[in-house]
C-alpha cells in the first residue's frame, strides 16, 4: 500500500481533528440551535473561502507571473514529464522575484500552481531544480495544500466556537471578553500542534516521492544543502544558535519546533541520501 | 473567593503575551498556515519565520511587530486582571 505510514498518521490526526470539530459542531448546534446541515454548509464555505483567498493572496503577494515556455523550455519539459509520472495534470508554472531561493505550490490536483523564485533558478543546477520541482509536484499530488487548509479551517472553527462558549457562559464583563480572545488563540494553537505534526511528516513523504520520480534523492539533497549552507553563512552566530536551541521560546527551539511546518533540513538531507 | 474566570484571564493572558513577545514568528506561522503557503516566506525547505526580527525570514517586519504589540497588550491586560484579584 502506497504511503502506509502517512495513511496511518493521517487516520490518527484526522480522528483528533474530527473530534475537535465534532465538539465545536455540537456546541454550535446546542447553543445557537443550528441544524447539522447548516453547520456543515457553513464549515465548507468557511474553508472554501480560506482556500480561494489564500491561493489568490499567495500569488499576488509575490507578484508571480507565468513562467514563459520560450525562455524556460527545460523546466516546462521537466514538469510535464514529472506530472505524467506522478499521475497529475501539469500545474501552472509561475516565477517571482522573492529575494531568496524558494519555491512553493498552491492549489489542488488538476488546479495546481507551482511558483519558483528567480533566485532559485539562478543558484541551482538543472537536476537540483528538477528535484525541487518534483517535491512541489508531490505536494500537489498528495493534496498537502488542501490538507493544510482543512487543518487550519478546523482549528479556526474550533477557536471561534471556544471564544463564543467563553463569552456566552460569562457575565459579559471585560474579563470575559479578554478571556474569550485568549482562549480562542490558545485553542487554535492546540489544534495546530496536530496539523503541524502531520505537515512535517508530509514533507518527508514529498521528499521520498520526489526522489522516486527523478530516480534518486541526491539532487534534492544537494539543493537543500546549497540553500541551507548559504543560509548558515549569513545567519546566526554559533552562540546564538546554542542559545536558541536551549530556549523553550525563541524561534528555533522548543515551542518553535512544536509549531514547525518543516522537519529539520539536516534530517531531510540524511533521509534523501539514505 | 477568587473569581476563577478572572484568574484564568490573568494567567492565560500573561502566558500568551509572553509567547507573542518571545516567539512572534511562531504565532505568525500558526495564523498563516493553510492561509498562505508555508514555503511562501523564508528560504526553500525551511519554516518561514527563521528569525525573530522578520528581517532575514521574509516575514514582513510589521507582522512581527504587530504580534509583539498584541503580546504587550495581553501582558498588560493579564497583569491588570491579576491585580484586581489582589
């Protein structure tokens, strides 16, 4: 069975998210008297709007433009071939100047878009770019973008319901309003822990699929290595890194690891080369 | 008798305020996950907010400052509700 580990993890995380959602739905039905059909339609609309706005915003925020086929024929050929081998339609290809080597995928199977930065194409060799493209296509093929939108949708709905539950059970004084906002945020964080956990695993799966599609993990490993080594030269001093690793807060250790969408880059490189 | 909801507002407000001040990038990530692609900011293969100041992470500095400002409000609010319990 394909992606057995991912399916097992998705079953566990999906059940947890469903449990959160079910509790929120029951609260909405009980407190507001909404029928189940209205709760479901409202939820689908909420997530759908998030998905549409998110895709539009992502492309607009980087100023992405269509990747011209006459200037980048090799990339178009690579994506066409990779899409065929992954069993998906060729996504729309776009390019943007992001200031750093980067690439991301938005959308879903059949309506996907892959954006690459000019800096990525400049810094990486052809095979490495192919590895990156294969990884992004794997995200589309595995519906990772949609899963993340769904996860955030559930987290947001549960957070909103938690806020209202606090408000409606209180005396409507200023402490209740404050508590409602705080509880909403903390609830969202709690749900997102599970969403991020599965997101990190999905990165490994996308790496593995990319390696399978291009016949080995070395090109993608090299791409990650190039980008991260350039990064290390520019970023923190060794002392900063040590301090960050020891901190519960901070942006690199403890809480940040819990809420990381990507696994450590070193581990990904190791796995790709294993 | 201590009002439990006011106590919760004080404790949770201060706790969330500290997180907002100390790890603003993490808060931005939680709020933006699934709304914008997680590879959108920062470098390829990394989480967007790699730095707290937003400078090298690609996350707009104003987002980081906004979260930190919210953190200050939460800290002050939490402290106020704690003070009312004394």
